[in-house]
C-alpha cells in the first residue's frame, strides 16, 4: 500500500507536468495559474486511495484523478467570480488578476479539459466513469443553485441545508472514491459502499468547516473567523440557532441578521455568544460525529482486508483532525 503523502506528491508532480501547448496562451495561462495555487488535493488523493484498496500502482489512473482536480478547481474559479472574491489560497483570484470575461472563458475551457483528462482511462470502464462524473457535475451545479437560493430565504430547514451540502460538497468526494474503485475493478457493492462512505465523510467535513468558521483558530483555519456570521450565510449553525432560540434570543439574532451597518467584531462576538447560549456548538459537533461514525461503519463493510484500508482510514481521520 502506498502512503497518502506519496500519493499527494504524485498528484502535485502530475499537475505541474500537464502540458498547455494549445493557443492562445491567454486562454490557458489562467488555468495553469489556478492549478498551481496548491490546496490539499483531497479529491485526486481519495481517488487514488480508493483504487489502491483493490490494485497496486495507483499512478496508473493519475490522469483521471487530475481530471477530477481540474473540475474541482473549475468550480472554485467560477465560485470566486460569483462571490466576487478577491483572494484564493493567498493569491489573487482569476477575475481579479485578469477580468470576469477571462474567468468565464478559461473556466469553461477548464471544464472541457476536466472531461478530456477524465476520459483518459481504460476503454472498458469509460462509460461508467463518464456517467458517474457527469451525474456528479450536474448535482454540484444543483447544490450551488440551492446555496444561492438560500441567500434570499429565511425559512431554510436543516434537512434542506444537509441536502445542499451533500450536493455541493459530498458527492465529489464520493465520486472520487467510487471512480477509483471502478477503475480498480471493485465489485459494484464495494464501489457503492465507498461512494456512501465518501458522502458521509463529506457531510462531516463540510459541517466541520461551518464549525471552524466560528470556533476555529485563524492561523490553522487559514482565513478570518466569522465570515459566515458577517455574511448571514445559512449554515447548519445559524439555521438551528434561529429554530432553537427563545423569543429574546431570536429577536437579538434577527437584529444582527437584518442589520445593514454593523461593526464586524461586535457582530461575530454577539452571534457567537448566542450560539454558546443556545448550545449550537455541541449540536454541530454531535452531527459531525454522527456522520463520521456512519462513514467509518460503511468503510468497514468494504470487502478488502482491514490492513488495506489503513491508509484511507488514516487519511480521512487527518482530514477531520481525528486521532483514531
């Protein structure tokens, strides 16, 4: 079994080696730029780890894994444009460094390149791989639309939020693992179990991101704390705070949500205090643990020796900052 840090090295070297020899360079340079900005490369690493459960030499499916990472970064490029974000991973976003039209066109080309790279798998598995990849890409667009729709709604339910993050975040992790399994000649049952494992881990991962946005260490989290609070983002935490607050707490929460002018630090401190009073942190941690434990049970059912799962188990524990 190959270690995840070795797989990460293979992925990063593979991304650096991708040729961009088509013209005009002004179309392809932003794509190269986006893929050079780093990141955890979680999705291609998961694909190769999923493959390695069943077969040796995960580097044999490197190009489809790079296709998945290309697709993921395409979604980030367009997300940044929609959010009008200035920075990504400490660097200027494409629309900021170039312009909005460049971001749209290079993003579109990036999606095509993602398909071209994904298609570089063996012919026997190609229909199944492209079918899953296409379904996943459609679901991610649906998740993004739900997220946008929620911005103008005050009645978003917890179930709706969980479904949104399943579509927007979880299905791509699930897709990564299942494509790895398919290309590794796993049984349909094992491939489906890995998909479900990826879904549960993805839900836990996104809910943890919500939690860290309020309670994380900015040095570790990599960005300022409280961004979701200042933008009134409909997270698991805000939805539950509104639903579980007593009348007095709800009134204060709504005042902050509806405030047009506010001091950022004051708002973050006040809403965090309300979360503490209502017990939102504990609630969120319990939900994270619920999905994480569900995921672990699904991985246990995959029909390969336990020692072959050790690296995938360790990698997902590290994703969630878990010790065991």
